């Protein structure tokens, strides 16, 4: 790190570093701009490769003539019954949609010239009807197709008492695009404004305030370019991962910048030459930044063991982004700050003028005085904070899963309103039927084979109907049919029904196999993978963090003590968040992947502050002993950690402005967890725990890193520090 510090802050080499990053920016911006073109948001990209639902989707894509398809439903509803004028409109709308060359099939509930309508598409009381549209599977185009269909049929604008909606795959994709369309740009703009405002308040120096934004922008573009190359190499990258990365990189990258700027300010008081000040600052905080970055990056890579491919995809994407952020933090940022020098702190440059004779007065630091109170009564401080966190953790008892179609969005959208309209005249499962594929090995599947499977499901509990066989496979060995549930196919009750459906289809006969996918089955397989992933990822990530902390602190006992605080903080955050989501927001439940995402974000990001604090404690303890080291570290890092925590929580809280339930929940949970880590765990619990354990915290080394324990002496005077 000393050699790196000399390179990035040298009189000439700092300019070389800046030019090198500009060259990287020029090279990667064109690649970064193409990332959205290679993201994969197909259902298969979320499911485990060996899941039964994945096999169904793959067979549909390769073995059936129509390939894997998407559907849209045009729903018509009039209280009291559809009249002749309504029926004429339904038929006309069907003709308009059928004229679109992209549409494969249109099945309207009303046929022209008085011909009989399909009963399955018209409700018994005649008040609701729907037209089925079948299109090729293309998630990148479905939203635009859905908008075109809505324009063709004039949905959303209710004429008289007739309500018209476009729902199904077409409708939901259109609404998702409306919610998430241009999301990356919106998040980027909102995040930049928030971070710039907070940095301006903290530093009140324009150049220093924009420096972290410049650094993160460079790192962000390079990361996006690398992720594009990663996706082009055949790896799965979805849009949700790249959108979250924006917030993650700005939050974490700004944290690293705050740490270095804070130490640079200290060193400018001690060194007259700005180059010497930066060399000293980076030599001291560089290891903490690198350790923090590696902790987050490697923790994210733990997601590679996930079976759920959407979770798995986030791992490398986040690791690439975090690595770019911390590399820029120890190369580009020092070069920029050295170029700016003391002028960068204008109009407050006087606060960092060279003044080695000015002594530091300990009692002036608010954080030092706060730390004195904690270490005087460490038992009470630790017990109180632990009790608060444990009490919050009891909120986990409120955990309940819910995937209802009506709870996807935080605002009123046409696709959900159309689903509600369908429910008034048809089984709710009409929106997303479950598909069954029947296969005969070594020969053609017969009508009797398919009917045997259909009869087994016809009498299953909560099954509203079993569709007719579809013999449209390229190979005679395959056939398929659909099953419609009575209730919302994405409620927990419907999802739990899937194993029973699969059990009923076992042992159909020699050479016969039945596979169940799509609809409720897809969500069931995703849930099963997510539950398994949480059990594997949690201990693996904790082990990785413990090892990195052990290497950084040169200790074995300290990592285990710190991991305890991490687990308590996560449990409390999850519990409080569940109570808020269930009983304040009013949601029926949460997605079962929420704990996994929350854990990996909170543990990885929260460990940043542990590293910032404990690396400084270790440095100070070698000179002044453990207790004095804790107090000095609190005084030095308290403002930094507070500022970093507020900024990181603020960036994640931006996700709460999006009208999508899962993203809202992630934003709230991570923001809350970061604030708990900042103001409770790192400020009170960790110092109290270190004081209770004493010098033994560094076991098997000592307070000085080896040899006999430090004899407490009068601390050396230090330059006075201007506190943030």
C-alpha cells in the first residue's frame, strides 16, 4: 500500500493515473451503453437449471411448433351483462389485434355473424368476457406490444359502464416497463443529487463534494462495460441486478471516499507537502478500504452457490461493481485529491493549513466524550443494545410469504385492475394457468395417455378446470394441457398445491412422464431454490467475513465477537422491517427471497463500518492500548461512519420511491439496517464489547500485535483535527 500511495500521489505519476482512468472511461463507455441489450429477463433466467418448471419451458421452446409463447388477455366487463354493442366491439377489437403480424393466435369470446362464442371465455352471468392473445416469447418486446394492443382496443379509458383492460403477460410487462422504464437514469439522477447534497452539507467545499461523484462515475462506467463483456460471454445478467448496482456503487464508493478524505484532512495538518500528506493518508486507510471492498465483493460472490439464477446473477454483477469502486477509491481518488491539494477544500481551506505545533485536545470531540460514557459502563451499554436488537428480532415471527398478483405494485395499474375484473366472472387462476407436458419415451403419446393425466387432476382440490389436450408438438412424443386453479395462482396456498399436483401425475404408466410448470409451479420452484440458497449463503458469507476480519485485525477472537454483532443487527433489522411491512404498510406478506437479499446487502455493507472502526482501533491500540485505542478510533472515525451511514442509507431509501413492492421492501430494509449499524452497533455495541473483552480481543496476538501487553502511558500529542 505504501508503494501504491507513492505512485498515485507522486508529483508526475498522479497525472498518469488520471490519464489512465480517462482512457479506461473512453474505452468502456461504448460497452456500458449496450448493457441493456444483453440483459436476460426471461423466466428461465430466474429458475434453477434443473427445476421442473425450467424443463417445461425448455421443452416448450424446442419441441412445440409455436415455441415458448406469451399471452395477453383483453378483459371486458359491464355490470348487469355485456350488451349487443359491447359484443360488436369485442369482435372488432379481435380483428384489429389479429391483423398485427406479430400475433400468433387470437381467441375472442364473441364471434362475428352470430356464431356461437366459446363458453370458457364468457362468464356465466354474461358480465365479463376476455379475448386471449398468443404471441412469441420475447420479454424485450412484450411491453411495447402490450402498449400497441392497449392503443388498438382503447383500454384503460372506460366508455360508459363498459370497462376494458389488457392484462396477462402483455399487460404486466407494459406496466413493469412504465414503472421501471428509464429506471437506471432516474436512479442515477436521484442518487447523484442526494449524494451531492449530503457531501455539500458535510464538507461545504465544492471540489471535495464532487470528487467522490467523479470517482464513482468513472468506476460505474468501467463496471458496466465489464458486466457487458461478462454477459456477452454467455453469463446471465438481469435488469434488476444492474439497477440495484447503481445504488450499491454510489453508496459504497462514497463511503470509501469519505474515509480517505477524512484521513487526508488530518495528514494535511501534519505535512506541509500535499503529496506527503496523501502518501501518509493512503498508507494508513488504504488497507481498510481494500479489506472493506474485498469483503463486500467476496460476500457477493457467495451468491454464486445459489440455485436461483436471478440471485446467482447478482453475485458477479455486484462483485464487479464493488471491485471497480474500491480500486478507483485507492487510485483515482488519491490522484484527484492530490491534484486539488488544499485548494480543493475552498472556501474552508484554512481548516487544513499546515500547523504541526497545534495540539489536539481530546475533550473537544463529541464522539470521544460519547465513547468515554460507553467504556465507563460497558456492561450496561452492551446489555441495553443487545436487548433492543433481540426485541426487534422477535418481529421475525410476523414473517409471512405472499406473491398475490394484486400486491406487485404500489400504485393502481391496468394489469392488476384487469385481473380483479376477471375474478368477478372466472376462476382467478385463469390469469396464469399451470402447464402439464406429457411425454412418452420411445413412441408417440396417445390421446389416452393425455386423458389419463387430465383425469387425475380433474378431481384435485381447488382445481377449477383442466384444459383440452394440445397436440402441437414437433415430435409425436409430446402433448400438453393446462390446469386452472380456483384462486389466485400466486398466493401461498396455490403455490403449496404444486407438489400435490406433481404427486398425482407420478406412475402414469410405463414410459410415460408428466412435467408440471408455468403459473404456480414456476413460483414454487423459485421459492424452493431461494429457501435452500438462504441456508447455504448465510454461513458461507459469515465465514468469509470472519476470515477477512481475522487477517485484517491479526486476531481470531475479534472476528467471532464482531460476527455476533452482525447477526444481531441483521435479525433486528429483518424483524422490525417485517413488522413495518405487515402492519404499517399493510402488505399481506413478503417475497421469500427478501431475507437473502437483505442479508447479503446488510452483512456485506454493515461490515464496512466494522472494518473502518476496528482497523483504526487496531492502529491506535498498538500505540496507546486497547481502551485508549477505542476512544481515539471513535473520535477519528465517528464523523466518517456517521456521514457514510447517512449517505448509504439515503441512497438505498431512493428505492422506496419506486412503486414496486419488492424494490420498496429492499430499500426500506437496507436503509434501516445501515442506520442501526451506524448509530447503535458500531457506536455503542462494538466499543462496549471490546471494552468488556479487553486486550484479549486481539488473541492470539496482543494489543501491540505481539509480545507483552502494552503498558498504558501518557498518550503522545497529536495535531488538532477539524471534526466533520
